[in-house]
């Protein structure tokens, strides 16, 4: 561990090495994160709840295990944030909603349980938009508190970026992991649909919901992924296939990748600065040896996000129907309008939307196999000014709707000194390949963004 670095600023990889060598204890790391929260979260508001006593008690237990040479995994003693739509036994799970105030589950979401089994420490619950839809959380962007941190995984993105925890869980139904990662200058990774169990996660749209990871580096995201991915019999949508060994893929000497640059659709929605920035990133990757060819998506791709909004509204309405009928006044405007739209949509329109989605995915998927990964901007531009919106999910949505792995990498700063990011999307079920490509790009770009909080 570098003597000049505070423990809270370490990546998972760095902290794990320091813990394994005895240079750092889990309690020291947790205390450093708690001190960081005390110092900066008054302005950022990333946390709904910080479980100080629970985190420190777990840290002490994990230290006893280390004393007996019982290190569970690389995550042993690593504190993490949990988005407040993931069930956490004994800790409130309120989903950013008045309608759920005071709800305390008696079991953990599978992803949370697997993190604990791997030795990770739940530091607390991070703010989410209401029911992980569009009504904003109180969280602010650590780069400029007058700007949105994105959503719906708002607290997870801001918390990791501000050094309050080295990683956090989020969820993505359209763009709720990659967009906050991009706006806050960190890595956001969404694996293949069904790869990480959604059991114990408050749903938005079962057809589209994914669990994702927010971290500071590609390897850190891979470490979390490897610990929580895999079939879960409690989740009927869980993928019953072996999980790729992503960590081994990262260790291999990477060769320059073949990338497909998708300008159509994505550049149409991006601002001029984001388009120019992406072209500059393409030039740098090409100069480093990447083979990059432009790929044009099929015509059906242009309506992929609009069509998915129908599916999302109907499925959200189905989940909330009974509770909404009794407590409509406790729902904020955005989620209320979505539920009302879903309730007003007839089954024939919903079925048409489901069929069209399958056709859109079928049209686009062959292009994904023409390269190691597709490359696009992650966001339309830097985080918008104001806190009334969490930004536009149009850039992240297509890969979520297709269910394929995607990752956002910080790639620089805008003229307004806000983070910019590029997005990679890979063929179905090829998380190992995508993460290896992302690690290669990360090593070429060498972008390590830390917000000006100190």
C-alpha cells in the first residue's frame, strides 16, 4: 500500500493486497471510509443509511478469520455500498419511496448474500431514485453539486466516485448503472441478462432488469462480478450456465482488440463535445493498435428504446398495481405516470412490444459478433445541470434491452470539468472477452478521475 494514500482512496485490488499482507486491517479500511463519509457526504448525500456498528463488527470478525489464515476471497474485508432496492436482512430497504418507509426485510438479496460470503462488508444503503425509475434521489454529483449524479443508482455512483466506498451494487433497467458511472467518472459494468440473480431486488421490469457493479477500475468490477455471478435457483430468470473466468482473462497478455464504432443512433443523440471526444478516443485506441471499423445498426435499432418503454411501463404497473391502488398519493409524479401508462396499455400492445424487441435484438446481434466489442459514447454529454432529472438513458438503453454485457469507462473531462465516458458492448454471454477489452482500453487511456473534494 502506498504510504501517501489514505485507505479510503485505494482500489479493491490495492486494498485486498494490503489486507492480505497485513499492512491494512478491515477495521482500518472501514474506519477510513466512515471518516470519508463524515467529511463529504453532507454535501453529496450518497447514503440513505450507514451501518457503522454492523460494518465494524463484521470487520472485527473478518480480522479474527485472517488471524486463523481463513481469507475468504480477494473481497475479504472490503466495504461496499448497496443500492437501496436490494434486500438487506435487518437493514431498511425503502427503495427511495415514501410508500416503503420503514420496511426491513428478513433476508438478503442473493447478490448481497454472495458478497457477504466472499468476505465483503456492507457499509450501508445508497440512495436510489424512487423505485429505481426517474424521480430523483437527493444525491448530488461530487464533481459539481449543482449537477445530477445520474440515476437510478445515484448514491452508488457518487459514493464510489467520492471515495466513500471502493465499490457498490446498482441495477440497470435502461441506463441506471452505466450512466451514473459515466457522470461520476468511474467504471460501470452490466453483465449478461440473468448472469447475476435479481432475487431480493425490487423489480422495475423483469424483462429488462439487470444487477450491475460500480467500481473504480475494470479489475475491481471483475472481482465483484466473479463473487456474485452464477445461477440462482431462487431466480426463475437466472442464467443456468457456467460463469466465464473473467479474472484469468484479465491476467493474460492482451492483444489490441477489434472494435466496431457505432456512430449511427449514438452520435445522433450525443452533443458536439461528446462526438468530438469519442472520435479523439477512437484515434488514441487506433494509434495503440486497435482495429476499429464503423458498424451501422439495422433500421429497427432506431426505435429500440421507445419500444422498450412500453414493456417497462406495463411490467412496472403489474408489480405495483395492488399497492398503487391503495397508496397512490405516496408515489411521486414520474413513477406514478409510468404506472398509469402501464395500466392503460392493453395486452395486445404489450405483446407486440415484446415481439418487436425480440426482432430488434435478432437484427442487431449478428453485428456484435463482427468485433470483440462495439464502441460508443456512454452518455449524450456531461451530467446535466440541475437535480430535477437524472439524465437521458438513450445511450445505455439499447445494450440493456438486448441483454448483452456492457461497460462504461471514464475517458476524460469536458470543458466544464465534468466526466466524459465511452461505452463498450460485447457479444452475448462474453463478459470475459468484454472485460479483457475494457482492461486494454483502460491501460491505453490511463484515465483516473477523482472529483475535487479535498
